[in-house]
């Protein structure tokens, strides 16, 4: 698609407007550190809403704008995100605390909670005013992430040497690297797809305000998962599938959700390259697991499994939470229902997981039976599986989970309802930074249901650009797969 000077000028204006809003946002929260109030909510709503509007409007001009404009503003936005202080979540301070627990106190974060580490309660790297913003529940909770992230947090804390701000800066720099790496692999993957679509893909990722706020500002570790998953997708497109399984296993050792993709990667390797390559990929993956687990498994008998399970299975922000709280609301109208809330919650939770398990097993079976497995169709399938896990089956949902599948959705935009939904949801879930996230029913309806219903009404086309260059390619390969 040829470049158009007028589109470049418009996108440049949008870029300057976005930069100004990011600077204003960052300056406001640097002056509001450790404070909260209605003005914070107002700033998030006004500036966040303006950034989302500029982002979706600007997408219409990205295809014909110059690459240099997209890259230049992406760099500026990324740097401002890196320099902005975390304003919403305290997760990054837990990363710092558990890293320092390992590096300084030689404690195992899976078997010892922070409160029980001698001297840690008075250590400002662990118990500080930033963590106190949410009454520091982390003091009584073990590490809920995989072994590889435990190693990452320990290494960052060791490099930080007990200096709080340096350690925070190192974690933010790590996420900035993951952000740049994800953008790079999306660009390279876009070059492998028909239609010269790389510029739009690069824009949709690197200019996205949800990505900037969640992963560069608030420093959630889902961006590491997203980076590893998109690298695996790129290697699929390059016909180098051997490395996809180890990469997805590594992603699962950051956050367990990514492990659901590993059977699909194994099937792809075996069907494309044979059993020898499949066995080699499994052995390499096993070696990665053993290396990451080695510092921790000596105390496996004392791991706090129950507390870890409670953390990852808590019902909040999810479809299950929406159903549960809706049932509770009905119970206030019809009293007999009130006594069945716990039963209803357990039954619906089991039903959602069963539906997901059956769906996943069916998709694996379909993959195995196909004589030729196309890389693009497999990436579509990965997106769908992660969507089903995060938005349907999981009892726990936080908006930042979207980052694990957002890069895949951008690669497959315009080809499936799921991909377009994820892109739309990245805008709608900016509401997660507001008071609405505490309203289980209202938040789910506004941030999740409304975008999905809107896309269904639009015939599931995300109207981001005048055309979707690889739409016909994606649908054609999907039909080809179905016919085999």
C-alpha cells in the first residue's frame, strides 16, 4: 500500500497530541505519588479516554503513513511510559519484594511468605509506603508466578543491590525491552503476511495506551509472556517450529496460563517436522523447566500450595464472577436463592472449566487430524485458546491478562471475531483504571460485554483501517484447513 502524505500529517498530529497527553499524565502522577482521590479518577478518565480515541482514530491512517513517523512516536511514547511512576497497581512492588527476599535473605518465595522472613517486615524493599497503598496483602502470600519469573525477580533485585528506585528502574527497563522486542517481532511477522501489513501491526501495538499504562507504567509481567508468545508465532511463520515449544514453556514459567498452548506447539512440530524434532523440542523444554526449578524444588514439600491456589483461583472480574454476583443480586429479590450462592458458584466454575477442557481437547484433535497445519491458522487457534481460558474459563480476571494474547490478536486482526474482540477490549478495559473495576456486574458489562456485542452487530469487523490486507489470506487458509 503506497504512502499518502496527508495520512502522514494527520498521524503526526495525533502523535504529538498523544505525547502531550502522556507527558501531562506522567507529570500529574509524579506529583500525586502515594495519594489517591477523585482527581486521580478524573485524570485517568479524561486523559485515558482521549488517548483511546486518538489511538483508534489514528489506526485508520497508519497503513498509508510513513514508517518513520510510526516508529518515532512509538519510541517517544515508550520512553514516557518508562519514566512514568506506577499509579494503579502494586504488583511491581511485590516483584521487588520477592526478588529481594531471595537475593538478600536467601529465602524461598514459594515456601516462605514475606511476613515470616526475619527482619523483612522492617526492610523498606519489602514493607514500604508503596505496598501499603493496598494494605500490603502480599506480606502473607507466596509467589504465585512460575519459577522463571522468580529467577528474573531475584536477578533484578540482586542487580538493584537493595536500592528501591534502582530496582524499580531495572524492572521498568526490562519491560521496555520486552515492549521493543514484541514490536520488533510483530513487525517482522507482519512482513511475512500478505498485503504489506507490518506498519498497521506495528502501530496497533506500540501506540496502544492500554499497553503503555499496564506494562510500561504499572510494569505487569504479562508483557514477558506476550513477548515469548509472539516470538514463537514469528518462528511458526518462518517455518522454524522447533523453538516454539521451548518458548511457550518458558512463557508458562512466567505465568502458567501460557502452558495451555504447549500441546498445540508440540502437535505443530510433529506434524510439520516429524517425531524426531518433536522429541527434541520436548527434551529442550524439560531442560528449561529443570534449570528454572532447580533453585526452589529442594523445598517442594513445604510449598504453600493452598495459598498459591487461592491466589490464582479467586473469583474476581471474570465471567464466573459476573454470573456469581448476578445470582447474588437475584437472591436479594428472591430469598430462596440466597442460600444457594456457594453451590451456584462451585457448579458454574466447574461447568466453565469443563467447557474449556472439551473445547481445547477438540481443537487439539482437529490439529492432529489435519494433514497440513498452516502457521497462520495455528496462530489464530492460539489466540482463541488464550481468549477462552482468560475470558471464559478462568475464575480470576484482571485487565492486564490481555497482554498475553494482544500481540497474537494484532497479527490475526480482521480474520476472526476473537482477534478483533481482543483489540476492542484493549480500549474498553482502560476502565480497569477507574472505580468501575470494583463493580463486578457493571464492569463486566461495560468493559467486556459491550465491545463483543458491538463487534457482533458490525459483522465482527474491527473498522481500524480501510481494508484488512491479510483477511482473505486468513479466511482462505482457515477454509483450506477445514476441508482437509
